């Protein structure tokens, strides 16, 4: 796994300064949470790191080398995988095929799908991550919300070489399924995967994150080690109120 660092990222849309001077360093095996109020710029940061938006200024470095993320293809090519809120799964296709969307293994020169090999890899990956899917041949649309989320995260973990970005991964889930997804995130971290977690749930942030990065009205405010701060301090930084 690699270290990713964003330095002084900026992004504007006309006269609207969505993000100003945002910096973060993401180390292998760490979970860094990005928090802020609605409209703080969190989604813009995610889209810059995932290649959806190009920064107007600033640098993104991988192991000290500057990279240009002009597209999601560039981001994936640099080992950055993103789990957005819509999950980007194909509901009619099987679980194991969803792991390989756009990256299907084929037998050349006939372009026949290597379905057995892909099934075996899917089963092994789910076993390693502790993901319980009743049947990897089922269409993803037949799974529960938590199981679909687990498939999307497992896919990101399979292809990531640097970072997995997660945008509100449990926002639509109940208590039990949220706990399962959080366990999966912890498993990924223990395997050495860097995770950049966007979450409005401070209880979740304090359970999962090693560090907490804060945006307020597009401006980078501060970063705290989770073990050295409190929810009150984080809320004060998010809102700009005194402690």
C-alpha cells in the first residue's frame, strides 16, 4: 500500500469557492474521517481525489510523486477506488460479476469470460474480508442494502493499491447492517488499506477513525487525532463556535 497526500487543494465553480487550501495525508492502514456541515465541501474533496473533478490548484502525491488525476480512470490507475453513495452496482448482474465490472477476465483471443476464475476470486475475497453473501451467483438487486454496500466495498478493496474513499457508507442502513459494514471497514484497515471516510455520524467517526479532518465553508480548519479529542471539540470546529 502507498501513502497519498493532498496539498492545498482548491476548487471553485464560478464565484463559488467550494474548497480552499485543503490538505490531508493518508497513510497505509489508517482511517481518516472527513467531517463538516452540509455544504462544507466534503463531496468536492472526494471528487478531486477520485478524479471526477480536477483541482484548480494544489498537488496530489503518491509516495512523494506528484500525479494528475484527470479522470476516474486515472484515479483507478493509481490505485484509488471510491465507494459513492449510489454504489455504482449493476443490480441485474451477479455478485461475483459486479466485482469485475469493467475489469472482466477473459480468455484470449476468443474473449470468453473466465467465470470460474472470477467466482473463485470473489469467494476468496469475501472470506478474507469476512463478508457473508449467501450466494455469489445471485443478482446484486436481490441482496439487502448492507450486503450491497459490502459488495461495493469489497470491489474497491480488490482493486485498490493506494486508497479506498467511502462517502457516507452507512447513511441508508439500519443498526445491524451498519455494524457489519463498520466491521468490514475495520478489517480493511487491518489489512493495510488506507481509508478516507466521509461521514456525518460522529459516533461512527469516533469508532472507526484514527484522525479527523474538518472542513468549514470550504476551508480546511484542523485535524485531530481521535484519541486526543472529543465530540464537543469536533462539533465546535465544524460550527466555528467557542468550546
